[in-house]
C-alpha cells in the first residue's frame, strides 16, 4: 500500500510541472503569438500607431468643426477648447452667403461629375487600345502618354487659353470639361495608365473567345471589358471628381472674368470678402477665423461624404487595378 502511494506521488509531480509549463506557453502565445504579427503585444503596438496617425489627420477636421460651432463668447474664452457652451450656427450661415454656396456648389458638382464621366469614357477607350490592340507606333504613343504625364500643366496653359479664345468659350465653365473629353493633360494620362494596367491583367482567352464569335474590338470592349472594369472605373471616377472639385488653377486661368465660379475658386476669394467685413466692423477677428473654418468645412463635406460612402469599393478597386504594386 505504501509503495503504491509513493509511486502515485512520483507520477503526480511531473503532471503539475507540465500544467505550469503549458500555462506559461499559452500566456506566451497570447502575448507574443505563434507568429510575429499574431501576438497581443504586436497588435497593441500596431493600434497605437494607427490611433496616433488617425489623430494627426483627424485633429484639423475636429478643430475645424468645433471652432465653427463656437459663439464669439466661446472663441474669446481661453478655457473653452473642445466643447462649446452652446452650439452656434451663425458662422455657417455667414460662410454660406460669402461663398455663394448654392451657385458655387451646383457649378462644382456639374463640372466634377461631367469631367469624371468623360474621363472614364475617353481614358477607358485609350487604355483598352494601348493594352489589347496592336496598331502602328503603339510604343511611341505610350511614350508620348508618359511625356504628357510628366509635363507640368503650366507649360501648356497659354496655348490652351489662346485656343479657347479663338473658339469663343473663355470665361465659360465648359472650358473645365473639354480637357476631360479628350483625356488631356496630367489627369488624362494618369487615368489612361490606370485603365491600361487593369486591362493588361485580364486573361487573353476572353478576347480569343470573342474573336471566334465574330465580335469586333469595340463590341468586345463594350460587352466584356467594360463590365469587368468596374473597379478601375470607380477609381478613375473618384480620382477625377476630387481632383476637379479641388482644382483652383484652371478655373483661375479660364474663368478670370466670370461671375460663375466653382466652390474652390470662391474659397480663394473668401479672404477678400472677410477682410471687407472686418474693415466695415461687421465681424471681429475671432469670428473671421470661425467663418473660414465653416467655409472650409462646407467645401470639404461633399468629397468627404463620397469617400466615406465608397471607401470599401475604392480600396478594392485600387488593389485590383494594380496601383499598389
């Protein structure tokens, strides 16, 4: 009987050690992980980086929103930093009037959407031709496309102004749309490259099957390639929309004497309007800063909403078009 008890004790000790070692290994796997990127420590480090980076980008937007909703009393009070004592929407109203927001927003939306659609059409066709068709001087055309991407727009703006003057369309916002119809300039060349990169990734068997069925190149593009190109179309559309929405250079060149200006151009003139209000003592310097914040928010809001709505599709589209390679 004594021998059995001693033998049982001997067998129990290794089991206890095994349990302790197992718990230590489990804790180690939880903290460090079986792989480098699976541990709790690595994830904590990663989320710390993400939160810090997000704060760097979100802090200006949060500051803008808070200050535009502050009353003059809160703006003067140094103790009020992030939470206003009351919500004041007068600065938004002043910014709306100073920007002629209804008119400017309509023009910006019309120009940005129209230019984006034409970029998708013209650059899609050009990208498909460079990716799938064989024609004389194809390499030369692609080289000129790269050259167009490198040349700054300031170099070609004077000949463009002369051409628009001869056509009699200067100071008309249609001048902001015509380059997109032709896939012209830095934007057009970039979008052609995006489409070309996407079409190159598609299997050649699709084209061979379409040729066997007697489909022409244009019909193959419309029936097969264009439906497959939805990710590239979304990327190009969003890039073109935001680029056109925020553009101030071409409106300043082509609409210098026009009273119908897009929102980004109205933002450039906001300082002059606010300075006039300050000189006439209608607003204080504190209110002037808050009105500028409100105007920036109104200008930023449409593209921000579009990005938030299409964020997931946009990221997927960037991955599928090969821009991340």
